[in-house]
C-alpha cells in the first residue's frame, strides 16, 4: 500500500470488478480527444473521412468562409497596387539605369561591358523570383503583414546602400541581391492577401493591382531620365528609396481573414510540421507541374526587351530618339491589358484561364522577333503596344490560375515555387543577349532568339485543361463508386427498425475548378 492509497485489498478487488462490469464515463474532453485521434488515424491510413456524425460535426463547427468582396479589401488592394508598382516599376525601368551604369562604371576598352552591366538588372529580377519559395514559407508561418513589412525594410536598405557604390562589383550585391530579396519578400504577400478579401472579383482585383506596375512603368522612365540628368545616379537611387519606405507603410494594411488550418503540432512543440513548411501536396497535381515548368520555359526571352531595348533603339535610331516613349507604350497597354483580361478571366471557367496565358506568350514571342525588323520608329511603337497588352494579360491571371489549380490554402507556396523556378530564365536571358551583342555587333540575333521560348512554353501550357478535365472525370467516377458502397453499408446498418437510412453526400474537397 502506497502513501497515497487508503483502500484495503478487498475494496481494491471490489473496485476492479466494478470497473470491469461498468465502463468508465468519458469526460467531454477525453471524448473529443478520442474522436480526433480516430479521425487522424483514419486519415493517415487513407480510409474514409469519418462517420456521418463526424461529417455533420465538422460541417457545424467549420462554416464555409465568406469573402467580404470589398470593405477593407479595397484599401488592401490599393496597398498591393503600390507594391506592384514600386517593385516592378523600378525593375521595368532598368533600361534607363542600364545606360547610366554603362557611362558611370564602364570603359570603352571593355569588350564585355554590356554583358557585365546587364547582370545587375538580371540578378535583381532573378532574385525576386528565386527567393519566392522561401518567401512562401515565411508568409505561411509569419503572415502576410510581417513578411511584407520586413521585406520592404530590407529593400530600402539595399537601395540606399546602392547609392553609395562606386563600381559594378558591390552593385551586384547591394542592388542585385539585397534590394531584390527585400522586393521579393514584399511582393509575394501582396498576391496572397487578395485571396483573403476577394473571390468572385479576384480576376478584376488582380488586374487592378498588377496595373500598378504599369502606372509606374509609364512614369518612372521620364522621372529617372530627368533625375539622372540633374542629380546623378547616386541621388536618383536615394529618391527611389522613398518608394520603398512608403511600401513599408502599405504592408501594414495586410490584415489576414482566412481561417488558419488546424495545427497538427505536437503538444509543447514550437516547430511547425514539415508538411506546413514545405507543402509537397501541390506537386501531386499534374496540372500544376505542367504549369510550373511551362511558365519558366516561356520566360527565357521575356526580360530581354526591358533591359536592352533602350540601347538597341539608341544604336539604330540615334541618341536623340525618344526611347522612353517605348517603355511608356509597354506600360500603358500593359495596364489596359491587366484591367481587360483580369475582368475577362472572371468569366472564364476554371483552368481554361490558361488559354489566356497561351495567347499571351504566342503574341509576346512573335513581337520579340519583330523588333529587329522595325526600321521605322512608328513600327517599333506598334510592336511595343501589342507586347505590353499581352504582357498585362500574362501577369494579371497568374494568381487566379494558381487558385484554380491548388486551392486557396495552398496558393502561397504554389506561387512561391513557380516564381522560384522563373528566376533562372529571368536571370540568364538578358546577359546572354548582352553577350550576343558584344560578339555579333547588334541585337538582332538576340531578339530573334528571345521570341522562341515564349512560343514553345505557350504550346506546353495547352496540355493543362486536358489534364485537369481527365482528373475531374476520374474523381467523379471514383466518388460515384464510393457513394454507392457507402449507401449500401448504411442501409444495412439502419435496417431492422433502427430508423431510416441516412443519405450521405460525398464530402469531397471544395473544387476550385
């Protein structure tokens, strides 16, 4: 007998018999724990998603989230619009900075001058996408607001540091890595947060948000040209730092609304499960895998015009040519395209939105090949107008397609992995074009080659609707088969005067298709 036990042996035996004869009463907490353990065990073994009572319980406790479709979401939309403008407006206007860098840090004797200088802008654009998988993890763990504000702060530091650099070497680090990394952490949450506030209007809202970069692309070339002429390269970058400071304030508006998924952390564990840190479920979708490889394949020549078009115009039409007008044309029609195709995407069902991207890549590829053929400045303006229009189409429907392929809970990492894979073609394209110019003496071959990858990538994307239609058809057949078996079993359990059989509706996940 222990110190804490006052029962005799007889009492102990009697109590054991009582326990054996009468089952112990479960407390509500224990019953709930047992129920959750049973559900987890069944899910782990790939069995049914629970009994009828459990399905009803989940339906009662977890009502479907209703997007506000407005309200504070309009403020978030404006903040995200500023984010897109500040990040990609600066990137798209790099052609103006590119010529200033050639004059500031280059020498006429350097045969690889354009190749080396192009790496500054290519590293910057590439790092924005390269960091995206990491950003998606931070977004899931820390939330959109903390990630965006922290990223804008890092971008501000990188841009300020670039204003004190006096050679290309440090510029690779301050502008190409630090500034771009901050932009990446600030940019991706602006895509994810929109899905918290909008669903029916998501295509239109994405069009408006991505039009922010078009507005900046239109105005920044003229602003940068004037600043570079009056205050120089270093002070111009300090002025651009103001945009990043405002971006920090804009990130504070990102208030999340979507309910967080139930955590599966072990009690007392602060580390999230690996399935949350790296969501491998998105790669189980064949449609997403095709999308994630087809988009990068199409982008090897995408960024080439933004970097080299200004220098090409200067060489072909002279230094007095109004080259900033071309970037303005791309920016204006890109903004129009994002608004138009963003609205059109709301009326295109499911993954058929991919066909809009296919048409975009086809036109962008053909227009890139047309650039060397334009010996009249007006023809070049027409090419840039068309290129900008379909560039806006490609960009504004990226997020809606991701929502269609993987659902709202997985969209952060789906976009992150995609942007990460886009980093390679976005980085290597412009330096290769600069290398070809240095070796061949003109940009003609570079622009011809830049038009091939978008056409090939667009052809690959055509497979996605067919793959998704086949998957849906297979799931429907399996659901019909499972539903028939469940009804038969339920009829047997409830026969013999136990009441009418309950009709169970198959609880398949909400399809975003």
